[in-house]
């Protein structure tokens, strides 16, 4: 039977819908604003006249951005570090979280605290750089993926999730003669899809957005990441816009004043190109993300 809601409940629901719709709009609008400015008349964009609707729609900005030297290689580096780094983080963090959840592990509390303490104490940039240099991680792709193999925060999430799995399942596997590796691969991993997806989102976003390691460790332009290229373009947008204009004129192209690249259009188009891939990946993992991040919040 349908229960009739009181006036107060109906009002409460409508207020919630209004507030959360407004909040969603606030979150989405910056990306929408960025996108419409990348496909609008560049002269109007530079004057700040594009606010809600695009004007003079064209996609030449994206075509010209793809011609920037080194951008495709930087995209390949960012994709490689995101994929490889995320996979290594999932393997290292998940197995460490599983191991630290076993009471029979020798000095389990000591190792657990040893990992956790790194969340609160940091040696600083200079000791970190010296350490990475001594490990020969400068101008080395491994500098992108090796330091992230163990993530203390992700390890806590995975450990908490594994502890919520009924112990009777592992006991049944023990009776069949399964070892720790077998139980982890064939039992724990298939049951841990939500938390694995959650850790994957955190790791992938962190890897994709990172540029400080490139700034400090990489001098070889072949190892520059897409985010670092964006960082450079933000500071060199004027020179970059001029070089692309000259390339258009040397190629015998009659320049359309509405499509001439400006520093503002350069910044916005490159930013959109960098942000778009990670935005497209997130919706596929969202349904696992909410369940994974909430695990352990309520104890029965």
C-alpha cells in the first residue's frame, strides 16, 4: 500500500531536490564554461563575453592544439603512468592490506603502524629529491610508478573491506588446502570489486593529475607528462599562440579572425584536453566507488 506523505515530508523532499540540484549545477558549470569557451569565437572568448552559451561555434582550437610539438608524446606518457601506476598500486596495496589483516602475521601491529606513520610525517622535498636521485630515478619512467606501489590510505580502505568479509569463507578454503596466495587471488579479489574500483579511481586520478614529480625529476622532454605540459603552456600561452599563428600563415592558410588562437583559448583548450579523459573514466567506476568508500563506516 502506498503511504500518503505529510506536507512536511513533501516540503523536505523538494528542498533536498532543490539544494542538491543547485550543488550539482555548481560542480558541473566550471567544466561546461570551460568547454563552451573552447568552441566559441576566440575573439569573444578573450574579451570574456562567453558566459552561458557558445557563440561562433568551431572546433579548430582542438585541431591546432594537436599540432603542438610534444603533446602526443606527453599524452602517451600520462596514459602509460596512469595505467601502469594504477595496476601496481592495486597489486601492492591490496596484498599488503590483506596481509596486515591476518592476525597470524608476525608483528602485525608493528608493520601496520610502520606504514601508517608515513601518512603523518614527511621528510620534505629536498630529502625526497636526494633519495630519488640516489636511487637513479631522475629521467627514469620508473619514478612515476614505483613510489606509488604502496598507498597507506588505500591500504587502510582495503584492509577494512577485507575484514568485513566473513571469516567462514576463508576457513572453507583452508579446509580445501588453499594457501594465502590462492585465497587472495581466487577468493578475496573477486569479492573486493567495490574497494578495488575505489582504489583504482584514487590512484588513476592522482597519477593523471600529478606534475610535481616531472617538474623535479625529469629534464628529458620525452618523459614529460601531459599535466606538466599544461603547466608549461599556462606560463607560455602568449608565445605558443604566436607560434601557432605563424605556422598557420606559413602554411598558406587564410586566417579567420574568429578562429585565431589567443592565449586564453590556448589555456582553456589544453586544460579541457587534459581534464576530459579522466572525466570519461569516472562514470564507469562510480557505482563501485560509493559502496567501496563507505565500507567500514558502520559497524554491526
